[in-house]
């Protein structure tokens, strides 16, 4: 029954329409705000952006609200194709998160061997988190936690650190996000 009602996202840009990073950012913001799908959209967008930064073969994401038994977070970035070394773990939330929510994710990362963690907080009502308190807490546990408040910084960093020109990456990001939306 679920397959009959599964959303199918159409690729409006498959013919090479050029999109600027600012336009992609706006589309992401509006899409998530209007069509959250219980967090599916935010998780798929995060995975799609990381696909462009790294490679789809090195980015793993599970189903939405899937308990993290073997790996922490919603989206994981691995350093090699064997998926044996977890490079970074991402928790993606389209609802406000508290500092204690981030601590829970951080403890899960520590218990599963992830030394680098990131929290993508895409909800418009997200309040600022005390970074100094979080950094002190994380340092005591030997982990680094990066916070992305909204989509802009995650998108900018991923495009900047990728090895291809930004103009190519933006179109790739649209395709990868679409593929992740359909997969999730």
C-alpha cells in the first residue's frame, strides 16, 4: 500500500538548466518549509548535499525515524567504499532541538566511534544553542560537534570543499537531492 502512495519527485532540471547556489538555497528553504513530510525532506536534502561534497557511495542514510542501532544519526559520511570508517555523523531535525537533544546525539556518536558530528537544524523556530557550553561538553568526550542552523552554511561549506566547480555542483545537487527524496 505504501508503494502506491509514495511520492515521486520530478527532475525539472534534467536538461542542464543552470541554477545558482542562492537559487538552490531558496528552493531548499521553501521546499522544506512547505513539504516537510515528517522530516523526510530535510534528511534527503542533507544526504543529497553530502553526495555532491563526497560521493553517493560514501553517504548512507536510513529511513526516517529509523533507530540508529549500528550508526549514529540520520546521515553518515564514510571515508571509503567499505563503509568501515565513519568519518562524520549528521543528525537532521526539522523541529526545534534543545541542548539536551544534541547531548543525546553526541553520546550516541561517542558510543559508536564517531569523532565528528554535525546537527542540521532546519526549523525556522530553532532557538540559538549555547555553543561554548556544547563545545566544552563535547571536548570532554573527545568529539567535535558542528551546528548548522538552517541550510545556508551546510550548502556553502559543501560546495566550497567539493573538488568540482560550483556551477557544476549545484546541478548535481538538484539531481542527488531528487534521488534521495525518491529513495527515502
